[in-house]
């Protein structure tokens, strides 16, 4: 029993992104085949901060991680990040394991607003610079009551200093 629990714990750790003090956030840019849908994200490095933006035909939806609120010097995060709403953003990034997912939850209702899942067979590169195809489901910035589901996007992932 203990060995099973230990094996599961090790698997979870190996699939988690590892960050060291002083590590930069990774940047992620994804574009649909038509070019109409774009995703731009900061994936946490040494802090648990994250930001995700989705642009569809010129309409934008911006989210910052609720953890970033603690880093913001102003009492209202929207003053420092105009147009961004506070959300719960989580990610798992392990390019060597061919895993990258991002999920954005509405902070108030904890419903999924965005889900990006890399297609493992398409991941090429390393933790510093990689490309892959992914499937994106997101709340539609053109109409906040609708979702765009299962959009195939091409993504570039990497660190910049």
C-alpha cells in the first residue's frame, strides 16, 4: 500500500513544473490555424503568478491568477492590470514528459473558463524552448455566455530572460 502511494506521489511530482528561486516565468503563445484565435500566457516560474489572455477576432479576455493579488502593490489588482479579472489559474508543464496543461477557473463560481491541453505526440524541444499542438476550449470573449470548444492551436513555449 505504502509503495503504491509513494509511486503515485512520485508520478505527480515528476509531471509538475519545477521552479527554482530566480527562475523566470515561461511564456506561451498559441494561434489557431485560421489565425482568428490567440492565447498568450505567463506560466509561473519562481512565484505562483500567472496571466492568460485569449483574443478572438479582436475581442479580448484577460485573467490574472488570484495568487498574483499578493504581489500587487495596489489594493485593487485591476488598477495595476487594467482589463484583467482575477481568476484561479493552474498549470502543469513538463516538456520532457510531453505534458502541458493550463486551466482557468472563475474565482467566484469555480467554473472552467479555459482549458488548454497539449497533444503529447506533437511536443518538440526542451523546457527552455518547445513547440506543440494543443486543444483549446475557452469562454468566448465576443459573447461571455458562450464557449468555443476544441480549437486546434499551434503553440510556442519558452523562457526569456
